[in-house]
């Protein structure tokens, strides 16, 4: 017997490995082609640059005096920023134990007690409550008042009286420094 292999068997093995190589190569090229074709369609679903620009806003707190409030726009909604007085903070903390329709402690609504940041949209029907400007009605609890249906909010933005089911929402925010806050 000779040690030489059968040339027909060698040709069949060669043909099989060539076929596997072509199959793997074609599949890989097809997958890369499909990904390159799909990328523009997937990328167009990302938010536009103008939308990303609205996703956060920075506010300089330095000009806001104690007892003063300002309104800034974030994502098309008014955001109330109030530099609370010591009496307002004391009242808000004392009211933690009151019977609240939507119970939340003042400490859970603020990161620094002297600064209250919240979305200024009534949780009843989406009106903008009064009380952020000087001279406006602040309601029975010294915070904000929605005249449309009579919702009263306290100095922590918690609902105290009226048809609103929830407190004024607190957006995600961080203090960048003692005088600068980033909302969003």
C-alpha cells in the first residue's frame, strides 16, 4: 500500500473549504453592506441639534436677591427659581408634618434649602400659577396660586388646597457652583 492520498478525496475537501470560505465572506460583506445602508435611516432618528440645545439650561443665581423669584424657560415650560428667605424655609420645613394631598418633605424637593427650583405648571390642568412675580397673589400658604381652579401651593411648591392632585414638579438640576445651576 502506498501512503499517497486519494486525489478525488483531496479535491472534495478542497472544494468544501473553498465553499465555506465563500459563504463566510459573502455573509460578512452582506452584513457590512446592510449596516452601511441602514445607518442613515437610524441616524436620522437622533434628536436635532436645536432639540439637544433645549435639553438643558444654565442659570446665573447671583443677581437673584433673597425673597425674589425668576422664571426661566426649559423645554418650553416655565421653571420657577426662588431664593427663599429664612422664614419661608422655616415654614416649609414646619409644614412637612401637615396633612398634604401629595406628601413630600421640603428636604426632598430642594438640594440647597435657600433655592427652590420647580416647573411652574399647575398639575390640575396645566395653567401657570401666580406668585412668582412681586405683587401677584401667592395663595393662602404664601407660595403660588392658580386662579383658574383655585389650587394653592406652599413655599415648597406642595399642593395644599384645591383640585391639583400633585405638587409642582421638581426638574432634574445640579449646582455647578454656589451661583450657577444647570437644569436638565
